[in-house]
C-alpha cells in the first residue's frame, strides 16, 4: 500500500512514520516543509513539500501515485490563526484543496485530520454526526477543510477528528500541553491554568494507530479519535504533577476570559468513541498510561 503523509515533521507525523517505516505492507512517502526531522533519516522516502503550492503537490503525487494520503499538516496555533486568518485559510483550506484535487486524479483514499474546535463546546462530549459550530478562525478553517474533503469528488475519504494531542518527538516547532505542564511544574514558578475548559487529551501514538487502522481497513466517513479520559485543563496539570511527583502549589486556577487570548475556546468538548471502537477496534490508553509512554521516551 503506497501511503503518503503530509506534515511528517510534526508530532503525529513522526509517530505515523515510526509506525509505518518498517511495515512490509507499506511503501511510505513522508512529506513536510524543509528537511526530514526523523531521528532515523528516511532517505529517498522523504520529500520536502509545500502543500500550499499546487504545482508542487501535483508533482509529488505524479511521482508517488499514493493509494492513501494521511493529511496531518495544518496551521494549528489557535491564536495565530485568529490574528492571521489569511495564512490560516491558505494552510488549512487552500492546501487541502490542492491535496484533494491531486488525490482525485490518482484515486487516493484521503484521511484528513480535524479537531474538536469545530464545535462550540456547549454540548460535549460529541458524536460524529453532531452539528458543528466553530467559535474561532481556526475552528472554521478546519470545518471548511472537512467540507473540501467531503465534497471533493474523492473515490474514498475519511475525517479523523482529535483533541489535544500530546507526546514526545524531536525537533518539534511547538510543544504540547503535557510537556508544557511538566516543564512549568519542574521550574516551580507560578502558572495560571484555566479551570473552565474540559477536554479528552490524546496520546500521539494512539492517534497514529487510529489513522493507520482507517488506512488499512479502507474505512470511510468521520471518526472521533481521542483519549478516553475527560478532564479540565486544571485537572490535567494536576494529574501530570502527581504522575511525575511534582508539586502543584504554584498552579493558579483562572477563567478563560481573564487570559486575553485572541481566539475563543469551546468550554467543553470531548468525544464519544463508540464508532471508532466498534468499526476500527480503536482502544486508546488512559491518561496515566499515556504519561507512562511519555516518561519512558523522555528517559531515552
């Protein structure tokens, strides 16, 4: 199976590469901007690709002829998207249009990563068929990109929505909430943490496994892939502290509206995982089991 990954230098992208690079049933092509950041270089299985460049996308697709495209690349900094909606739209919607166009020509099965931020957070946890109502430019861009995939005339498509992905990978341009919390607690300095946002954090390895199950089963439609445990961001930080034996005395609970963030966040998301469990055999690890994976990787 010829599988092409976009955003292979990101957290999820690196986990997909790690899981697929030695799979005898997969011919892997990893793509991202710039050079290959894989700990073990992929050589000619890596191609630098700017997915906002339609001609560049077409050229890579014509060379590789992918049967499956796992599209993880996106602009995901919610506040940066709010402040620069044009850049957000280019990277999240226009780039997806280029990929869908190329995939349609080659009959590729597109697996598109999306987010809980397409919902307004008034009625979580959400099922796949619940009605979206994004609160932010980022959320709207991901909903628009979902529509591009659904209505793009593809032979097969799937949308994998997820929530707060965490894990360890080298050379990441952005951290994630678990590594941030651990680092902040280790410093012992006061940190302000919201207590009015509720999520279901997702271990990157589990999300990668869910995407691979979609690919190998040729599954289509929308799937919710997150961790199984729901908690406030404040509770998340406390659980990270307990797990790593760190004091949480300096954690100050605050409300979201006191932080002055440009983008609104949905207060309560979370996913109902029944469909992914039933159709994919998706069984994500609980939060502490995920933290154990993080601890082992940080220990090297």
